[in-house]
C-alpha cells in the first residue's frame, strides 16, 4: 500500500496527542519494520527515538525479554498478542524495588484480539485497533480504570468511526445506512492518515475506499458511550496487511 507524507504526519500527530512522548524515551521494536506496527508505532513518534531493533518473532529473544529491558533501560515496547503470550510464559519477571516503573507495556490489538496485562504484572490495559491502511493505531481505549472487555476498543484517535449496514463501496454511505447504537454492522473509518491506495491495485482500492471512507472489513458496533466494539471479521476483506 502507498502512504504519503501527509497521511503519516497525520498519524504521528494523532499518536503524540493521544499517547504523549514521555513514555517513548527508549523503545524496543520486535516486529518487522515493513509492518506498519513495527515501523510507525514503535519508532517514529515525534520527539522520541527507537533505540533497539530485534529480529522479529524469535522465541529465544522473547525468553530474554526481561533481561533486554533491564540491560537497555527500555521504557516502551508494543507487539502482537502471540509475543505477549510467549513472554508471559517464558520471560523471567523483573526483581527489585524499581521493577514497577521501568517498562510501560502496551498490548497492541488488531482485529478480534482482547487486551493483555503488562508483562511486569500491572493490570493497566490499553486496547487499540491497528490497521496499516490508516498508518497504524487508529482507535483505542487508554483508560486504565475501565474494565477490560473482549472486543472493546474505544474512540477514534484522529479518526471518525462509524458502523453501517453497508459493506460495498458502490452503495451510498448515508444516514439511512448507519446502524443504531448497539446494533452490529460493518466498521468504516475516515481519517487524514488513510493510505493513498494499494500499490498498483486500483481495483482493490476502489473496493475498500470511497469518498475518504475506508471499509475495514470488520464487524462491530458503537456502544451507548460512543465506543467501538469489535465482534468479528468479514469474509469480504482478505487484503489487509499488518
């Protein structure tokens, strides 16, 4: 897919505004850098720098996660749920009086994935929708006091999220197509961080983007507090990367 300077800048500004930069003083990236999550989410926050890149999906490195965090004084990392599950099973916990404040772990959520506690044992949770077409995290729930619920994502981050009865870019996206609160439908996003299109695949772009709206292919609802809740995926979308 093709992004522009404008779309990536919009995403970085949104991440900075919603997450800040203080926690990203030293980051650890354990994901491929051709992957939107690895490149954008872990390393390119304005005012921060990526200090350590690791070969992706290496169980031996996951087993040493605690030691790597200590050795390099990592303040932030994010990854996909399989990595967290391995880390929770295999990595040794930190020891000592400073263990609680050293790492602010965030579990990234793609579609259909629930929140995870931090590997240092705290119960703070952050749920996110991460879609490479929109430059990485596009919605999230950063309230640590909110009980974790399966599929609960939150509000859009620099994005408008709506749930429609429509899953076809050839159909009108009007008020009549919008689902009521609590009613399941198809998730659409509008954000200045949207990709320009799929590389040399205008046909795929036309099937997923219309009038600045991106059809994610996910099924969800907007709850009575205006938060996105994912319920599943649609067979109509098999092209998403990342």
